[in-house]
C-alpha cells in the first residue's frame, strides 16, 4: 500500500514542476505591459493550489495507480486467486479492496501537497530565471492573493479523487472476466472512466464549494 | 456426504447447468467429466459456495450451503480443501506464505507447529525446500502441487480438485494421480475430481458423472463407462470426433 504513495512521488514531482513553470511563463506572456509582472506569483499560487496540482495529480495517478490496481485485481480474478481467497474464508472485499481504497484516499492529499510545493517552486524558477521577476516580487504576488481555503479546497479534491480512482479501479478489477484480454479491458475502462469522473468531479466540487 | 439436488445455473442467458443432481458418499472419490465449457468448474464452485444456484440445493454434511451467508460458510470451508486448475497461488507471496495464510485463517495453529505443518504439507507433495520461492519461479506442475499442499495443509475432510492433471506431462500426471489416491487412503478424505483425462478417471475415481449440455449424461463406475453404449459417452472416452456425425447421417 505504501507503494501507492511512494512510487508515485517522482511522476507527481515532475508533472507538478513543469505545470508550475508553464503557468508562470504563459501568464507572464499574457500580462503584456499593463499588468505588473509581480502578479505572476499570485497566478501561479492560485492556479497550482486550486486546480493544477489536484487535477494533474489526479489524471496522472489514474494512469499510475488506477491502472495498476485494476490490472492487479483483474489478474487475481482471472487466475482464480480471488476464488481461492474466498475458499479460504477470506472476504475479498475487506482483504483486497478496502486496504487499497483506504490507502488511496489517505495518500492522495499527501501527494497533492508535494505537487503544490513543486508546482509553486517550478513557477518561481521559471519566473526568476526567464523573466524580470525577482524572488521578492514573486513571493509578494503569491502572498497578496493567497487564501488558505484554496489549499484546503485542493485537499478536499485530493481526497475525493483518491477515493474515486481507487474505487473505480477495484470495481473493474473485481468484475474482470475473460483471461488476459479481460484484464486489458478492465484496465482501459478504469482509466477512461476515472478520467471522465475526475474532470466532472472537479467541476462539481467547484460548484459546491466555491 | 455431499448431496446436490436439481441444480440450475444461467450466466447472462447462457444455461450452463440445467438440472444436475447426485450424491457423493463419505470416503468416496467422485469424478466429474465433460468437455471444455460443459460447466464442470461451475458445478465444483457451487459445492464450496463460490457460486449460488439459480434453482436447486447443495448439502454438505446435512448443511444447506447453497443458501448460507458468508459467515456461516466459513464453518463449512474449514473442512474443505480446494485445488484450482492453475494452482491459484497468491503471486505476491512466497510458497510458504501461501500455505501459512490458509493455516492462520482456517486452523488454530501458530508458531513452530504452524511451520511444521507447512513443511509437512510441502513434503507430502514432494516439494521440500521450496518454501522461499515465489509462484512465478515454479513450473506448472509445481504450482499445482503447491496448490494441493495449501489445500491439504488444513487437514480437510473434503478435497475438491479442478482439472489437477490437465496440461501436464504423463509423469507429472501420474505423480498427481498418486497424490490424490494417497490423501484419500491416508486421511479418509471425500474427494471430488473434475477432469477431462480418462486416465485419471480409470486410475483414481470410484464413481463418475459425465456432464453434457447442462445435464448428467452418465452416472456410474469407471468400469460401467467403458461398457456404455451411449454415443456421447463413447465419443468422450474414445475421443473419436466422427462418432456422433456418423449417427446423424
Ligand atoms: N462467472 C461467469 N460468468 C459468466 N459465464 C461464466 C462464468 N463462469 C463460467 N461461465 C461460463 O460457463 C460455461 C462453463 O464454464 P466452466 O464451468 O468453466 O467449463 P469447464 O467445464 O471447462 O470447467 C462457459 O461457457 C463459461 O463461459
Ligand atoms: Mg474448468
């Protein structure tokens, strides 16, 4: 279960870093001359905490974690390991599914904190190296429009996404049928449905909480 | 004793079992044969409560297991060792962890007596010293034997085998047939063997049924089946695919 978190860190760091940098560069580009360039800190802060970190982490982990869980449980289904568990009186739901869903729901917020930090860091790097923004200005911009609630809202999203991705993966893995082909199908379905659910939930949560 | 009454099972409109009934007496070795896809595994899974019938009953030792809750089934499953077709070993665990998992759940053993039982079960299938291997390091025949060791480790009263010899070389087939016979005589176990190998039928079972199109086409001893005039039975035991075609001409 630690695997869900630990092994996902590099990809989360990488994607968050670059999305922070891109936000930085692009917002500076759009500001043109009449918006002070130190605003870039606030744009990076807000978009990373509120949207980019949870969303991108969610989508990346759908591929990383959701697909793995679906393939793992699906393989256990088609090789009769789930039947074997049940014949040994284990309840497959509490033995296989619950730990994964719980781990995912707990791990996601931590990964998104990492993504937050990396995203803002990436934004700062891009702003200070390729633009006329000093560290002082970047932090000033970041602080001026920083609301702690934005970060909390990101955590709410993270928890919801973690629960959703792992549940969808477990469901499709558990009901896999038809050998290796079936495992492939379950994995693909998991990724597609999770992605759709994430963008939809992202919108729904924004409607509800903002 | 196992008693099956009028079992029906349909999957997504496909009738797999259409009224199957038989009795297996205590201590008997019972064979279920039939071609691939005839519903042998489905039938076996009903005997241990992994599948629930649409219609019909399964009784084990006067307990109606076809209508039991998961909790109550646990009590019955302590008495049953199930061997799956490809072993169904948990591939994230070593050989010994596979067996320990079963022992911890279904017996009260712990500590050194638990370890002794693991060693003893592996020795009884001729796989001493494989404790630390992962399932991916084992050959097909070894996986099946570890599967047998895991099932026999709990000292069950019933052993169910799903195609224990399918896909193995003749020597390994004989090894496994001997194991089935050994456990039957040493431990007084009631055995159900699903197979489509006639060699296993002649060698190990006391009574055999042939499943065909969801029903029992034949029920009798291995001697009887050799003498049967039924074309479906004849075709199955001789493997002559032209037999039924000639009849319909
Ligand atoms: N869980 C299931 N859902 C749908 N169909 C199934 C299921 N299990 C088995 N079947 C179908 O039931 C038929 C009999 O399968 P099975 O009992 O595995 O045959 P065999 O005699 O080779 O063991 C097959 O056609 C299979 O596709
Ligand atoms: Mg089968």
